[in-house]
C-alpha cells in the first residue's frame, strides 16, 4: 500500500496524511453522524411498516401506544449500542491496534446495512431493531478509536487541527442524512429503508488507505503493525 511506504512530514500536511485522515473520518465518524439522523425523516413510513407487519402476522393493527413504544425501542437501540461499543474500544484496540480496530468496526456497519435492506423483504421489523443496535456499536467504537488513531498519526503541530476532523464529519453526516431525508429524495415508502445504508459501500477503502499509529508498536509489536509513522 502506498501509505505504508510514504513518509509523513512532521512540519506540514502531506497528501498521504490528508487521505488517511479523510478516509478514516468518512469511513467511521461520518457513519456516526449519518445514523444519528437517518431514521428521523422516514420515521412515518417505517412505523407504518411496523404496523403493516404486525397486521400481516396477527390480523389486527397495533394501538398507538405499543407502536410508539416499539419505535422508541428502535431509536433507543442506537445509543445503547454506542454504550456497548465504547466498552469494546479497549479490548479491540489492544488486540488489533488502531487500524485493525477501525477495519474490524466495518462489520458493525456493513451487517446492519444488509439487515436493514432485508427487513422489508423478510417483513421483519426485528431486523431493523437489531441493525440499529449494531450500528450503535459501530458509532461507539468509531467515536473513540478515530480520534485516538488520528492523534497518533498526525505530527505534533497538526494534532489539534486533525483532532477536530472526526467531529466535523459527524456534523457533516447529520447534514447529509437530513438532505437525503427530504420527501422528494429518499424520505418515502421505498427510499426509507435505503437511507440508513447509503454510505456503506465506501467502507472497504479503509483497508488500503490506513496506516497504523505509533502506539501500535508499543502494544502489539512490529509483526502486527504497519511501518511506523
């Protein structure tokens, strides 16, 4: 990989460092912000899907209270997953390193996209609930690992500037989710199930554009790490 062979200058922002920062932030922090707001706009259509699914199973529609309770459970799975993800940061970082933890975190982003896409075909709102839990784990991991990774990757004079990039991409993700949530774009009966899954195809780029931070050599040793920065 060209990133493992390049040398990052301690005095300026190089192309290699910029690419590594942008892809790390987009592949992880952007997902966090995007999924915070992705379910807000299509909520009406997804609740209708919950009700239709329940009617298909039982022959009657849900009352307003159980429907609201079920949707609240769906939404609350995201922060609960974030709590679980934050607890996994230490073990994953110590085992796989910063880069490895980010790549491993893709599992918690790609699998929910598949579950969300299959939920309507399978007529199962339970898949949506599980997908929100898993993407919450992804958010919990990325919100901790990305700042840690960029802080170790950046030279001293750029650590402050690069340290705000994850938060910037979180807000950009929220903005993009709100734009896609417009009724004439994807916030409709068909697009509502695709909206939370849109950014996932770009995640494999992380494999080729990440390099490991300095601390990996201290915790894992050279055999498990890329060339040091």
